[in-house]
């Protein structure tokens, strides 16, 4: 079984982590990514057509291949969050969090009382009842890495309050939506947006928090640009991107 506790500890220790996006419905990509050596696979439900069966298959494939499985859920959808957690992912990501209240609600949705309001009924998360359920309830807060995405100028303004929440394990910057919130979509490297990102990094660094970034693709130079800014967890590339770029390059070569 994949060691989710160890992965969460790496997040809390702010280790350099490299992830990749799984957006197609085929879980073989998550297995490939894990075997290729990525630290984690970002399984996306916000912008994809994945069914719940396919989400679970991605989780199983990533864990089998030795990578953490992080699922990006919907914000403000308790049942969706619950169904994902019952599958036993390594972590969960909540997009578009912009206020302390939204952050607290997201955290409560994935934790059992008294820390949260998650309803009880784990399935694959306890190997369908093979594992001890009482032990799962006790250990679940240590096993699940919980992230929020900062994707608006409002989130940056509220970050000094949001960061006080002790239940959040990591923060992930969404640079494109952040640029959109200030009228510059998709120019996520415009000076105004980079200033907001640097403000985020400073606040989170001052509080010793894991800082992530999710972008479509980063060359080695761009990866180093973000790492040198102080971002330790970078999600870049993905199944569709790799397929499209390789296909275009191949057909161009043989024409």
C-alpha cells in the first residue's frame, strides 16, 4: 500500500516535489507517470469528464506505481468530496479558495468530527472493511494531505488570515486564474501577476508552509524560475499535453 503518511510528511517538510496532471479518462497514464518517477499525480475532476470509477482507477494506478494520488475536487460540494475520500487518495485539492471561511469549510468537509463534518462510510479507503475502521478514523488526519488553491487577488488579500488555519497542509498557486482576476488572462507572467505570486510566496514562507504551483507545462528553465522564487511543489505537464506535443512533433518530422 502507498505510504500516504510519508507523502504528507514530505509536504509538511516542504521538500521539492514534482507532479504531473492526469486529465484523460485512461488510468494507464497515472501508472506511467508513477513509473516514470513523478512524486505525485494530480488527478483532475474540475475540468475533465472523468467518472467516479475512472477517478478511483487513477488513484489505484498511481499508488501501484509508487506515486501519490492527489485529486482536485469541486469546491462547495460535500458529497463529491466525500465520495472521493472514500476511494483513499493521498491528498485532496480544493480550487478557487479565496476567504478564510471557504478554507475552513473545505477542511471540515474532509475531516471527521470533532475536526470536521465528513460523514462516515469509508469504502476503498479501508480496503472495503478489511482494515480496522477505528484505526482509520484515528489516523486519517495524518494520512490525507489537504491543499487549497490560491487563484484570485481576493485570496492574496485574505491570505494573512487564511494561513492561520492549522488544518491546511499546503497552498497551490493557480497563476492563470490569478492573472484573470486582475484582467491579464492568460499572461500569468505579467509584472502585476508576478508581484502577487511573490506576495503569496513571502507570506507562506514566513509561516513555513508548503508552496505549490500548477501550470500547463514548464521547461527546465521555467521550472528553475519558479523553484528559485521559493516554490517547492510544482505540478507541470500532463497526459494531453504530452500526447499533443509528441504527435505534432512526430508528424512534422515525418512530413
